[in-house]
């Protein structure tokens, strides 16, 4: 049996392939940590408090829309349940379900950079402004800002 390994030719290809595997494992572990945290009583209380304090979607408000916030988003992603970012109320924003999905997609490519910037001293507010204001002039087929 001949395997076509041409896409892995050269040292960089093998290293890159190995890095992707370790990145997947790290993401899986981080997802498990987040899942466990989101089932705790402290998170449920914080989530309810955030939605009471900020009943409107922050991302929609930036775009001139008014929608009820139904989910709570961490501006800067936390690393584990003991990370202060997990329970810092200034790190939480209320979003509608649609905007939470869009913010999560944007976050996938930016989360490490935002965390690094926060660790270097940048404020949560400036990161949140950037995170929720991305592509604010783009409108989808239904007339909603994306």
C-alpha cells in the first residue's frame, strides 16, 4: 500500500501536523474546563445578574438595533475555573443568541491575541469595543448587521 505523504514533505510540514494535533488536544481540554465551569452555581448566579443588569445585546446596540440579551459572553476567555477572568463581572457582556455565535466565530481567530493583550495590561473595555464592533457596517440578506 502506497500512501501519498507529499503534503507532509519537509520538516515544516511534519512539525505543522504535530502542532495541529497538540492544538486540538489543548482545545478539547479547554472546552472541558469551560463546560464544567458553566454548570457551577456561581456561574449561573453571575449569568443571571449580568442579564438583569444588561438586558440588551451589546453587539446589537453598537449597530443601532434593540434585542434582548439571552446569553452571556466572556470578553477575554478564561484559562481555567480559577482564572480571575472567569468570574470578573467586568469581563461579561450580554448578547443575543445570534450575536453570541458571530462573536464566538470572530473570537476563534483572535482569542489568544486578546488574552495576550489583556495579560500585557490592555483594558477589558478596549478589547470588548474591538470584539463587538467588528464588521459593524456589513448587513446580511435579512437586513441584520453581522
